């Protein structure tokens, strides 16, 4: 009776939080920006923005977009960090190519437990400042997005080829 169970947000909620952080950091993410990023309709984004606000994960202002609350930012950064750790593991230890690693890490980030991440990697990985492809690993209390030196970093492989040529 005295135990409180904390549940993680659904995969869909996590994807929206992560997309909002990647687009706007601590600023407001536009409906169109999130819709384009996730390949969903603007109406779906508007509905999710309202849902995220009810969950205390975002502040939504119609026609102005939504920004992450402290709780929303913490969850988004938790997902980004685990995604990057998984990318690193897939690249360095399982021999995945960069073209394949993003989608696999995208699937795994929602399936792998925090306990697995803590036990599977050396402590040094948890405090590493750089993860593959010159992408800084965010700290959950970060106030802004990290600077990305290569504009193709963080894009899916199909986006990379179109942006370079």
C-alpha cells in the first residue's frame, strides 16, 4: 500500500517531448515544426500539446506553440541521453553502421530499463560529455539544447543525404 509506482510516459508522449526539445530546447516548439519532425498532422500535434499540458509536461499556447516544463524537459533529456548511449553501444560494440544506428536506438530507447542502462555501461559512459558524431550528451537539468557542430547530426540517414547534396 505504501509503495508508489512511477510510470514512464508512453512511447508517443516520449517522442513528442524529444521532438519538442530537439526543435526548440527551452523555447516554444511550433505545431508545424513538431508535425514535420514526427510526420504527423498538425491536428495530432495540437491534441498532444493539450494532453502534455494536462500531464504537466508542457505549457501550450494556441497559435504560439508549446514549451517544455521542467518535468517535460527532464523526461525529454532522459530519452535523448539513453538514445545516444544506445547509439554509442550499437556503433562501438555491435558494429552497426551510422546509417542503421538511429532507427535501432529509436526503438530500443523505450524498451530498455534504467536499471539495464546503469548496469550495462561503465560509469564513465554516464558522465561522458561527447557521444558519437560530436553530439554532446545532455544532462537532465540542462537549460538549453546543446550546440550541434554538424547540421546533419541528429537527422535520420535519409535526411542527411538530401541535406548534403
